[in-house]
């Protein structure tokens, strides 16, 4: 791989893991020699720009007995290979992107390998192999249908010069949010979203079978602007964000049986919500949130980037506030793990204003500070209005494509060596396309034990449920 040009060397010199990055680029070249390195300026969602390396080339794919070349572009962030590349298709003017589970209208790719990125287990070579497999199942490009060309599966065979940046327009249309569940939390969520977010329409769906129903009467009485109250799931169609607060608690004796009633409620809700708003970010606030986010992901068929739980976001915002105001650290921090006594605090390596923060590894200097801040947060609890404000904060990041880091419950498999399919709160960059996890780090022994215990207990509970 030719990296000898002065401009490439200049940009590479700014990469935080310079030697490791070069070694990875050489590995890519040996397996995929058609992927060539170029330099370019990447535009982030907040309009900031950065000079980066990008890989451009054709990915050979077989579909229905024929061979095609899919043109792709991989932007390598300056923390590569410890953070995943940002991946795009590069269609020509006579081609159309076929939106689906793994690609949006701009051609940006969302794959499990990107969401679960954990170097050195995760590599670009492995990612390209995954792309080939996904493209063979469901080709993401087709030719525009004309009188002379009516084959919708005729695929692109050469590279275009189209420039795609992260700051492009989203294909979500109006800023519509739906809240499913009309109890105290549903009402708190509605009022918080109205206060914090600029929405074109806010729908509250009072689920008939939910034990939290009945909170919508006064919303109908006072006719709030932009708010629609409905008992029909169809009213949620084409939402950018769908918040699920519904719970259905039974009088069963065992905890697993109690949770099962919520799972059964979800079975009649989640698939319909996903069908009506296939491009939405689904934000789960039902309890237990880590389990119900996992269940919602399984039942929805949506990619893991688009199904999250409110998780430890409230605790994380409180922790950052305590550290900033009371302890004067000016560092962003998050609470990660299970929403239980096993949750643990971690701190960012950068300040509150950083656009791409990273998690600091455990150290003797940060642990006492985090422990002190954690102690100051005790006994605050999670009241409906507090959780509602937290949900509104996450919702705002999606609606505005803010790319803010929230600690939300997400698929944790592959993060920090977690091999089990389980949902835990982890720091994730949230935008209009959903969540992208920050890279995993080594935790201290005490914190790592808590996380591992949560993985075991959550996995055991999931194994007892009929999803």
C-alpha cells in the first residue's frame, strides 16, 4: 500500500496510534489490494472538519450467479484502528441506493461489525468480509429503471467520484416523535420532550393492555399544540424516534414471570412499531430496561444501532454535573453497566466540549474522584420526571443529529471482551442514525467484576424468557 506521499505522511503523523494504523493498512492491502488510500477532508455533523485518510475501492460480490463490484469508501478516524471506520457506498448518477437494514438513504453503512467494534478482535479485513456477506444477501444498489433498462438488480461496476460527508441531509422528513404508554413516565416524557426538543408532531399512544395507561386524558382535555393522543398504533407511523414507556406488571411470584408479562406485552407492540417506522430510533424505558431493550431489539428486527434503552443516561448526566460543578474537573463521565447496584462510573480523556471523546483507562488518580462523585449522587433515585428529562435529552440528540455521547443500553457483545449477547449501558455517540459505541477499555478489577456479574445475571434471565 502506497503511503509515501508527503500529504499522506503528514496526515498519518497525526493519528494517535500511528504505528498500529500503518500495520493495519498493510494487512488490508494484502487481503484487499483494490482498496487504495487517499487523503480527504471529512465533515462531521457539527460542521467541524478534519483531514483524514480514506480507503476507496470496489468490493467483489456475487449475486444470483453473477459477479459485481460494489464501490465503497471507508473514512479512517485519527483514533483508527481502535475506532471503526465510517463507511459509505459511492453510487453514480444512474444508480440508486436501496435503503434497508444496513444502509440509509445517503449510502452510509450500518453493520453489526461496526456497532460491536472492539480492536484487535475487530479489523477492517473482517469488516469487508462481513460487507460481502451482507451485500450477497441484500444488494444495496440497483440501476435506475428506464425504458432501456428495466433490471432493478443491475449493479454498479466502477468507482464514482462522488463526495459524501457526514453532514448531508437526513431522509427522515418531519421531526415526529411517538411515546408509547400513557402512565406517569409517559406523561413526564411527553412534557419533557415538548420543553427540550423542537418537534413537528408528538404522538402519545395509550396502550390498552398496559398497566400504565390512563395518563392521556388531560392532554386531550387541554389540546396541547403539536400533540396528538391516540389509542391506535397507526398514529406512530413515520416517527424519527419511538419511545416505549409501557409496562404490564402481573401478580406472578417469580421475577422471571413478572418480566415475562412485559415481554408478552411487547410482542404485540414492538413488531408493529418497527413496521410503521422502519427508520426510527427506538428508545426503550420500560423496566427492567436492559432486558426490555434486548427484547425489543430481538422482536423488532431493527439493527442494534437503532434500538437502545434509556439505561444509565440519567446517572451519567448527574455524574458529569457533580464532577463539573462540585469537583471542578470539567471532564465528561458516564455510568456504565446494568441499571442496578452493579453499575460503575468511567471518565473521558477529554473535556466536556470535545466532539470525539474517549474513555480513559482505569487509573489510581481517576478512581478516587469518581468514587467521591458517585457517593455524592446517592439517594437521588429515578423519579418519573427525572427519567423523562433524560429521555428528552437522548431524543434531542437524535432529532438534531447532535452526535453527543450518552450512556444508553445497547448491544454490548464484543465490547471490552464481552462475548455474550447482552444489553448494557455503554457510552454511545447518538445521532439521527442511532448509536455508535465508543471503543472499549480495560476496567479496574472491582469494576470489571461488577460488569461481568451483570452479564451473567442478565444472560440467565434472558434464557428464562419466551421472546
